[in-house]
C-alpha cells in the first residue's frame, strides 16, 4: 500500500519540491535554460540518457520555428506555459478561481465534488488509490505493468530507454521537442505476450498529478498476441491556469496484438492542445483509435499509425465539436509501410456559434505496401452560418495495387430536416440536437461504454448552448 | 355537421417573392374528409406546408384559423402540438435517428407526457402491424434509404402514432402499390372519427374508392376554383383540368 501510494504521489511531490527549491520568479519562457532542465532531471533522479534527451530536446526546441500551417498560434503566450516554474501557481490555483462555466459542466456531468476539485487541479486529490490498487493487483498476476512514467523510469529503465521518444523523436516538431525537454507524469503500460487485459485501463495518473497533466508522456507496449483497451483521461473539462498542453503518446502494437486507445479531450477553452500521438503496428496487429475532441481553444491533433508489418490494421474513429472561439484542427495520419495493410478513417466534425473544425488527414501508401486497403470518410456539419468547416484529406499512394475509398462531405444543418422534425411537435432546439446526434451516431456507437453516456452529456451541454 | 376545425380566409402566400397562393378559402369541420386535386404546380403542397407553418413560405394576406384561433404566427412545432399533421409529399431522410426513438420523442412532445419505453414500443408495434410494416423498420434510421412507398407508409405510421386532429396527406397515395393503398386507406378509416378531419391531396381516384370523402376541391393557379362532392373527382378523371381552364382569368 505504501509503495503504491508513493507511485502516485511521487510525480507531484517532485513537482512541488522543485517549486520550493528554486525561485523561478524571474525565469521566463525564454529563460528555459540548460540549468533549469538539468535541475529538473536531477530532482527526478533521472539516468543520464534521459537528461541527454531533455537537453537535446531543448536545443531542438530553440532551433525550430513555430508551425507555419494550420491554426493561428500567434496568441499562444509562451511565457506562461510551464506549470511548475511559475512560483505563483499554488496561489492562483484555488477552487474560487476555477471559472463558473467549468464548474457548471462538472456538475452537469455528475462528477462528485472531490473529483471536480482534483480535475481542476486544486484542493483535495481524488482518492483513486483504492481503485488503482485493486486493478494493479489483478493485473500484476498476469504480469501486466501499469504505473506512472516517473516510477517506470526507475523500475524499468531498459524498456523505457528502448522506446522513449523513439516513435515521436524531439526532431519531429517544435512541441514534440518542448515535450522532450520538460515532460512530466503520464502512464506506462506493458502487456506481456499473449495476455488479454479484459477491463479497460484508465489513466489515473493524470488525475492525481496537477501540473503533470500538461506535458505527460504515455508509453504503451502490447506484446505479441496480447490485447489491451486503454482509456485516456476522462470527459470532464480539465481546467488549468496554464494554456498549453503538449503531451506525447507512444504506442507499440506487436505481432498479432490489439490495442484500442480511446480519448475524449475536453480541455478548458483557454487551452492550446498540441498533442502528438503515434503507434507502430507490427504484423497482423490492430490499433483502434477512438477520439473525441470537444474542449480547448486550439487543438492540433493527428494520431499517426505506422503500419509496419504485413497485414497490420488501423482504425480511426473521431468526433470533433467546435463552438465559439474554438479552432479544432484534427484528423489522422496513416502510413502503409507493408503489404496487405488496412486502414479505415471515419471522422465527424461539428461547428457551431462561429467555431471552426478542420479535418486534416494523411494516408500514405509506400511502394512496398501492395495489396493494401484504405478508406477515408470525413463529414462535417455546420450548425449556423458563422461557423466554418473544411476537410483536407491528403492522399499519397505510391503503388497501383491499392484499394482506396474516399468520401468527404461538408454541409450545413438542413432547414428542411429541422422543419420535418418540428412538424412532429419537436422543438427547434431539440430538432437540431436530434440531427446532430444522428450525424455522430454511427461514430458514437464505436465509443467505449464508459464514454457513451459522457459523450451524450457533452453533446447535450454543447448543444443547449447554456455554457461556453 | 361537426364544429369548425380549420378555416382559411383569402390566404395568400409567396416563396422567394413569387406569389403561389392567391386567395384560398377553405372550411373544414370536425369529422369531415376533404380532397384537394389540381394540376402539377398548382400550389397544393404549398397550401399544405403553409397550414403546417413551413417558414420557407411567407403569408402575405388572409388568415388561417384552427380551433377558433389564428395560427398565422404560430411556430411549426406548436401547430403540431395543437394537432395538425402533414404527411409529406417528399419526406426528409434523417440519418442516425431510429424511427422508434424519433417517434417516441415526437409523441412525448405532442402529448406533453413522457413515453415509457415498453408501453410505447407495444403501441408502435401494434400500429406497424396494422400498416403491415415489418418490425425491423422501427430500428432503421428515419426514412434513410427507404423506398418511395416505404417513406409514405412511414408517414402514415407517424400519423397513427401521433393521433392528430387535422391530418393533411400530400399525395400519400403516389408511390404506393395497390395493396399498400388499401392498407393505408384502411388505416385512415380506422383513425377517422367525429373528432378529427382529413385534408387529402391526390391525383388519383383510387384512394377515394376506399374513403368516403365529403368534399372535393379543385386547386388551380393558387385558388380553389371549384368545390363539390365526390362526383367532381370523377369528372376530373374523365375530362382533366383543361375543362376548367376558363377560370384562369376569372
Ligand atoms: N420552395 C420553393 N421555392 C421555389 N418555388 C417553389 C417552392 N415551393 C413551391 N414552389 C413553386 O410553387 C409552385 C407550386 O408548387 P407546389 O409544390 O405547391 O405544387 P403542387 O400543386 O403541390 O404540385 P404537384 O402536383 O406537382 O405536387 C410551383 O411552381 C413550384 O415551383
Ligand atoms: Mg405537391
């Protein structure tokens, strides 16, 4: 018990220790220095190679320009983006300062008070230790490893070293580099060969480490013939005084293994969510991405699947919902790198009250990936004339033995359909909600049960337009 | 003769600035079945939609009175809750919403009462059986991929479930096969009572063989140019609307 407690407490204790030890008052973003990174690494008692990754990432971060495509990031205030170098963090972060709209959504989602405070990163921690403990014992019997990244780095250094930022190298883009330099928290899951994990795992660590949710690193390895369902975070809006989230997810699906990775992102609406997710799928392996994007001011999120082994498969199912002042630039990337690989992308986006949703995707089929199959279906629905939507599905096929299907639709909510429903006594508001729910239905049914209710509630909240 | 249900006085309506209805007068009492016939483009569907409250059309003159109150300004959903129903000539397809869920929502809206899942389902299956519809249609997305005839049947199913006081059927018989017409009209007969009325828009006499229509109106050029009993429909069948051409400028 004590040990488990430590696993969970470790990351944020370190974070707080760090805060007390060093006065960062004068350290601005530009001051993100070699000394600071070395200090973080030392405090976390990291091995040299990890410190090297951090320092190398810092160099890359400094040398890379901001992305010159996609949503406008010019308002991103880079001076305030790291939680634990802001000495006033604790003071600002009181329950009273959590915006009303966030509190209302918590309540509407039926989340208990203690958990609300935890999700908001303030006050008492949500006591998930017992749940976690039970799960851990259960899994341990099967040889499954499930712990926070910091502990994993101490206990399973070799595995981490072999995989950490190998799929998403810091060279990838500016925010991957930033992540490499300052990452903190996140989950590590290892499923040994042939083990089927029946219960979906949920990432608890994020709930438990305020501040660590900003640059968390998730590493999951599903060995040969094994299977896992992983649920990232939860649908409650994650309030943060900070406005940048640059997490990183690296997934390894070995031969014949299956992984279903589900997320509902519902960051508070001041957040820049620049998250990088990638999976490597080997022979006959299967990755299923389930992705819901609701919150944030700007999201750039394009989970990438590398189908490396023959017969590997990827399925991406996504819903994005942008309301006022939101730009959600989301999609999926697939790289077919072996013969007989299959991918399916199915995306639905909704924009209302001037929100912007863009589907941005890439399907690339390499010359060697003969007899592959790919299908992309992306549809978007605008609920009013101020809202905007577009789809940019890039297709790059380098051999002629590929079965490819593509469907893209951008449309406005049909006034005729609203009239039809209203002619049966249904109010205009409810008619709109029904049409939107109908629009996402084929996708929503793919969501795990844990999310189905939450997804519905979220849609309801978004559609009622009472909040945000 | 029952008490008055619907009264339309000198109704004018435009779409995109073009006048379609040019002074319609019509009176429907409770318990009556009225038939409206007329050439293509005469304005029959327009009339039906204006009664239902379609915001596409603008009322530029006259009055629609339902149960003694003007409904000119009333929103579509409120008209439906008052008991007006339109079986559409071209029903919309709404993907992602099952017939059953949609109808349960609609029934709750129209009656103002929550519909228990099991009770509702029982009622729905009863009505579907009456209309010779397979159970699987309850789970299908509303009109999505339905054939022309299936959509029409589904409109009548909705009518049977929502129990309107005034049902306007806009060419519900077009696209139905012979058996389906019989089944649908039998359904209408079962629903028809002294408390409700029907306004049936049709091009064919077949539906009239099964129903005892009280009045037949001929709508041409945005006006009701002639009214009569069922014999008027027979007359039209024989000599067409051309015979009524002279009213054009009248
Ligand atoms: N939404 C609209 N926009 C433009 N014109 C319209 C619209 N609705 C109706 N009209 C025009 O109004 C006229 C009457 O149309 P309406 O659909 O009422 O005819 P109808 O009598 O029902 O014909 P049919 O027997 O073919 O169904 C037609 O000329 C039609 O083109
Ligand atoms: Mg018509």
